[in-house]
């Protein structure tokens, strides 16, 4: 299970979320090194995604979260459209057409850009928020970044656990 980070946007929690976000590309690269190419394409278990498909899923979710973060930083409490990361975004972009190495390179670049933005934020900017239709709670930049970090890390740990690549 991924390390938990509180929903409170303290400097320590922000640092933990940033560390977790920064570690994901290396963890994905580690999977690439530990698994033969054919294993990257095979479902982890019956009815589950392959490691490459998990990376596609992570990319789709990361793109939607980053878009919301950038919107929150550029606009005042923007109304973010309900676009599903896979059913909508994924269908449009079709990342599944690409191999693991190309996806990983693209993810690394996207993560460097996101971290460059996040690492320069003030406390006030971490509290900027977005609105979503039919949702009461507003998501702050911190909550979006935290959620992304936890989501990605959980997927990677799940792969490692199921493929017996790490003790758990």
C-alpha cells in the first residue's frame, strides 16, 4: 500500500507529495529493467492490465490531473469539465498504440514539467482550487497533486506485489 499523506497542505506533506511524484518515473523505469519485454505486455493477473497498460492508465490520469492543476493556477476557481481520463481522454489520445519505452520517455518529460511548476509554488498557490460540476468539495492544487502521487504509487506497488518484485 502506498505511503499515506494527510490531506492537510503542510510544508511537510507538500514535500512528501513532491518526493512521491518525483520517484514515479524511476519506479516505472525499474519495472522496465526488472521485466522482460514480453512481460510488459502481459496482464499482471486474469482480467487485469499489463504493466504497459498501467502506464497508459497513469498517463491518462496524470494528464487530466495536470490539466486541472494548471487551470487552477491560471484561472480563479475554474469549472473543470467532466472528462474521464480513459473513456474520453484515452480514447482520443490512444496512448496504448505506443511501446513502454516511448510512453516512459513521454511520462518523464511530463513529470519534469509538472514538478517544475509545483516546486515553484507559494503556500497560497497550493491552495488554489478547481470546481467540478455537481461536486460540493473543491479540489486544491495540493489535493490534486497528492491524489496523483498516491494513485500512481499504488498502481506501481500493486504490479510489484502481484509479480513478486517486492516484499509485501
